[in-house]
């Protein structure tokens, strides 16, 4: 099977995008895993663009383990940029499992997307038991064997847990990430962020993505971190979330809705033989 597709990324968080609006491509879980495999094409997530009568398109997100994801912030921004070039619109609305997400194309490869409100009730994350989502009291250990207890849970279309630590370089995300992702407290697993507050306008993060592993950047993790920071009194309603590859700017408006602004890459057309 020959598949025409696109490759894009937001701060190195990369995607294979398949347009299903004219010709539908049906992929098995095994084929999705193969496309995401770095030994083959390689990406953090596979995105399918589907026809939608009430918005510009609807999106399906698949993690590199073949499982679905309810939301993908950087992926949404990338597809918005792609479709804006097709229809010459600066405002693009995309339907996802999390609802209709509006994106504004700002030029110079900058795209802003409104992700919506963060959800914080225990059953909205979801958790397997009723706990205070502001502090889950989960213990993690740094490289010097010092224990840190915390974890703030937020759902921004997918479940996230953020640990605010003094220096996230002192923690092994590759070890902590899968342990927390698969913790019995999270029936749908979760994304894990180690966040270090530099000041009220800047937070540095390392992210382990549910179903994808260590990632260079994660849009929904940036949104969840900013939302959790406000809940904990650590930042204002405007904050930059810094990854190793660059920053995403997060703004939380008066309605508690989260807006994410950041760069997108060039669009590369690829052909997949599978």
C-alpha cells in the first residue's frame, strides 16, 4: 500500500499526518506502530485528518504504541498550519475528542491554539480513587536518592501529572515516567512532567508521554503544566514552558481556557510504502 502523507513537527515533537478526506486509508494497529517506528518512518504521533461538516476537519491521534490519544496540542497546531495553506484561512477549527479546537495562524510559522479548560476533578482525570488532584502525594526519587512527594493532576483532553521539583535535571525521567504512567492510580495511564519553576513567567520541563515515551516537546503537557502552576500559586496566567528544543507560550484567559502559542515546522510531503 502506497500512502501519501506529510511530516511536520512542533519544537521537535513530530508527526506523520495522513489526509483521509478524499481517500480513506484504513490502518491496523500494527501498521500504525510500524509507521511511528524510528527504524521505519518515525514519529511521536500519527494523525489522521477526516472530513467534518461543521468544522474544517476532524482529527484522530495515535501514539507510537498504536493506542489513541484524545488530544495533541502540537499536532493540532501543525494540522491547522497545513490546512490554512490549503484554504488560505488564518482561523482554522479542528474537531477532536476534546471538542472543537480553534487555531489562529499568526505568520512566521507561529500558530496559537485554544485547548479549552483544564479539568481537575478526580473522576475527570480520571483517577482510580477519590484524591486531592492538587497533591496526589506520589513519591518520586532523585539521582541522589532524595525523595520528593507531590504530583498535580490535570486533564486537558488527556491525563497529565506534573511534579514541581527544584531541579528536574536531578531526576531520571526515563525511569520515573513509565512508573507513573503505569501507576494503578491512573486507569487510562497518564503523561508525566517534571517541572522546575525558574520564575513566574518561565518553567522548564521534561516530559514522558503516555504511549509515546520521552518526547522533545508536548503541547498538552505545556498547557497542563501552566494550569497546574496557577493552581499551586507558582505562576501568573501567562507563562513560557521551556523544552530542550524551545518554548511554548501559554495564556489562561478569564474563562479559564488555555491558549498555546508556538512554532511549527515546514511541511514535508512523504510517501509511505507499507
